[in-house]
C-alpha cells in the first residue's frame, strides 16, 4: 500500500514519524512523508492560548487528512484535543515510552547534597526554570515556590540551546521526546552529557495525559487502518484511554493546569493519578479500577467534588508541543 504520512517538521516530530515509517516499510508498504507546518510551528513566541489552544499543533495536519492530501498523521498523542474532528479516528497507538517529565539543568545550579539524597527538584534557591506548560508551572509552584518560572518556546534542541545560553538555569521536558531524539540516527546530538538530567516521579510530578504515546490518526473506514494493526499496542492504548477519558471529562482549558497518568498495578488493575490546579490550589487524586471509563469517572467525581466548580471552562488541555 502507498501511504502518505503528514508530520510536523520539528526534529522530534520527524523522529517519531521516521520510526513509524520504518515499521510500515518493514511490513511491505511504500511510505512518503509530507511535512505540514502548524499554527504552533509558525508562531514561536506567543502563548499557546493566544494562537488558539485547542489543537494548535495538529489542526492543519487534520485538515490535510480530511482533504485527502495525506493518508496518515503521526501525532504526539498529548497534542490531540480530546475530540477528533468528524471523519477522523485514531487507528493505532504504538508502544509507549517513558511518560514522565525530566528536569534538565546546568550543573552549577544543582545542589549536590539534594541530588544525592534523591530530591525531586535539587535546584539552588531561586533558580530560573523555563517552561511554557501551565501544568508544569503549577507543579513547580507547589513543590518549589522559591523557583522563578519563565516562559520558553521552541523544539527540544532549541530549548536545550536556550538553557545553555541562559537566562534559564533549568528546563522541564518530556522524557519521551529526549529518548526518541537520542534513538534517531538522523537527529542532531542533544549534548545531554554536559547537563544534569533527572527523571521526575510521575506519581508526584504528574505528566500530561497521553505523554510518551504516539497517535496514528487516519480517516474513518480508510484501508490504511488495516496497515496500522501490527503497530498497535493494546496495553499502551488501555492506559492512554484512561488518561484521555479523564481529559474528556475535565475538558480543561489552558487556564486549568491538569495532569493524568495511568499504570497497571498488582492483579491487573489500573491506577490513575491526577492533579489539577484551581485558584492556586493543587488538587491530587489517586484511584484504582478495572476499566478506563469507570476509573476516569471515579477520579473526575473526586476532582469535581474538590473544586466545587462543576465542569471546567470549555477548551482543551494545552501541551507544549514537544
């Protein structure tokens, strides 16, 4: 089958797309990659909310799918709004890699004693941390209110360059993005060896829903769906399904920082951890359940009871695109 894949042009997006293309070619398909620039790629300075938060990194690619210009889209799943446009479906979820966030810092701003003791954020007092994610800002404020938080935009290599040049002394990035770029032979070296790189416990520093997962999006009833079946990971889809169902229930706008992470625990049951900030207060919930839908509903009921605000403002959870 000839399959045209639509992808963003960032190093990380291409690393993800190239991996999917290799798998499809390994199953005998002829694959072409078409780069599509999104609103989030064009405007590299404005806040995401100012350029249209819902789907800021996917809208143009979804339009190309609907228009028949491409047959498949490879997305960072966390960038997809909780509702797909009519006519499009997520045809497969490949194996998920580390969903956690990572703190990447310049060595001189990390306290050796705190790092050796296993502290989550072993930074010097008042360190400047760059992030554009409202979720990450809320967690940093709660865990280390002394830190100075500054906005930072750009793809992963760009943010690392900005960290080295200053004024940032640390940044927070998705572990999956770093891992995928380091795996990709065509991606430029990240130079992480000269920086401190600490994995942040996802039960404490709760990730964005579906972080670390890839969504393969296609048209409904398109023959390409059959080609995606060998790439689908049932376990990854199950856990991401719980996180995405909670996202749908929360329906959080960019003014509502929100994170969710699911894992399988003893006995095959699911555990879902969620965090939500409302009016400066960080609310945490952890529950167990047998199905993604039932578990997400239970966690949402607890969050709703804590906020007392009913359904959140319309919109979608905003992620930082990398």
